[in-house]
């Protein structure tokens, strides 16, 4: 065997070995590429799922926030209506006149008078516009005198130094008691659903 033949055999063997290495490299590259594509598809699917989940979560949060805001606006509107009704009632009480005002004032004074003993000096306060009415009613009560103005819608505040008792029977105080005791019923009637 000549040297040329040996060189040629080595060359052929090297070429064959190179072809085997190249084929193995191509196969390995295809495996790596397939694995990378599978991983990429899995990552893409996972990312899409995560984005969909975040979108749904954000949608739920916004919906919840919108519902809460709408509820707050409804409550605020109801509160405004209730305040308007309360102010209307106050206006009606403040403008009561004639026999109705006198009858209510007498009733409130009678209710307060039971808290005081006979012979006590009793001071009665009331709305300045009601002074004349109160003075005429007080003529029927021994020891009772009109003592001055009280900032109210009407009614009386009655007190005595001797018994240290003070009774607030103003329209304002009665309205507040009735309002608080019946607020739920008032609200239900105004906002029937």
C-alpha cells in the first residue's frame, strides 16, 4: 500500500466521520429546535392563559368598583332626598299657624307641666314669633312665665330653678325623635323597590 492510498483512506475515513458528526449535529440541532419550539408554544400558551386570567381579574375589579360607586351614588341621592324631606317638614312646622299651632303648643306645654310641682316658679322659653301665643296660654298656668326666646321651630322649653328640671318639648326635638324612630319606615316608603 502506498502512501497515497493510506492518505486517501484516511481522507475518506475523515470525510465519513465528518458526515457522521454533521448528521449527528443536524439531528441534535433538530431535537434542540423541536424542544425549543415546544417550550415556546408552552410558554406562549401559559402567557396567554395568564393574560386572560389577569384581564378577567381586572374586569371583575372594575365591575366591583363600578357597582360600589353606583351604590354610593344611590345612597348619596337617598340621603339628599331624605334631607330634603326633613327640611320640608321643618318648614311646615315653622309655618304652622292659628288653631293648629296653638293646639300643638298647649299639648307640649301640658306634657312638660307634669314634670313640675305645684307652686314652683316655672320659666317657659319659646320661639320669638310665638311669644304672644305663649303669654296668652301661660295666663292659665300659676307660676309659669314667658322667660325669653329659644331658637326653635316652635313648642316650648320649660324649666324650674327649684326642681332643677328642664323639659325640651320643641317641635325640633320631637321631630328628631320621630325622625330617628321612623327613619327606616320613611326610607322604605320613599324608596320602595
